[in-house]
C-alpha cells in the first residue's frame, strides 16, 4: 500500500496515490471497500486525505485505515444502512514520546452524512496521548474526548479513543 492516499477526482496532494470517488463507489456497489495506508511505501506519512465527495446507497461498509492521519475535507455520504469506519494510527504507533500521533480531522467542508440506520465508527488518538507519565505516574489524559457529533449527520456515531501502550491504559484508569 502507498504511504499517502488522496481521494479525489484529480491528484492535488504531491506524492500521494490517487483513488477516485467513482472507483470507490463502484467497489461499494459490489461489497465492502477498504482504503489503507502503511509504512511500506516510498514517501509521505501514511495519511488519507478525502478531497472529493464519496456518495453511495448500498448497505456496505466503507473503511479508511491510515498509518497516521485521516483528513476529511469533503462529504462521505450513504443514504442506506451503510457503515463508515475511519481508523487513524492503524499500527498503534502513538505511544509515550511518539513524535506525531495519528488522528481524524474534519475541515469546514468535511462531514459524514448517513441514513437513519447508518453507522459511523471513528477510531483516533486523543490530543496528548503521546505524553509520557510524570514522576507520579500521571500520563496522558483521556478526560476530554473529541466531539465529532457536529460532523456526523444522521445515523449513529461511535467514537473510540485508542489505547496503544501501558502508559495510556493507566491513564484510562484515572479518567473513568
């Protein structure tokens, strides 16, 4: 898989591999579809950038699974009972002192629109989840999850904060 992927009608992200919305829509017509990045490519950071709208009607699942970030700058929409999965940091690389933790972001034009029975799952690293524990064993905070509800219209939303190491697991204990 490539390091960076842009979903768009034309390539606008230098060095990224282009996947067109039409190719995705055609694939979703026949079943579930996954766009995935990892570290085995030849450049970039393992990001997925959605710059072109993806709209389909089948009750299939569209998954974006990124080594690092998922940036949603355009609409992802399903009018049926479909599912959208956004999975940042698919390698669990965000540990204490990691340089850059993968997360999911939405620009002003980015959103997920779902039918009444649709589902959006968003897996992300919360801000500061790469903080090391201090001398008292207090590490990153999971007390303030990201609120994605304004960017998911219709259907159901489930947000999942990732836990990638024991430091983060211990932090969960103090934020229950």
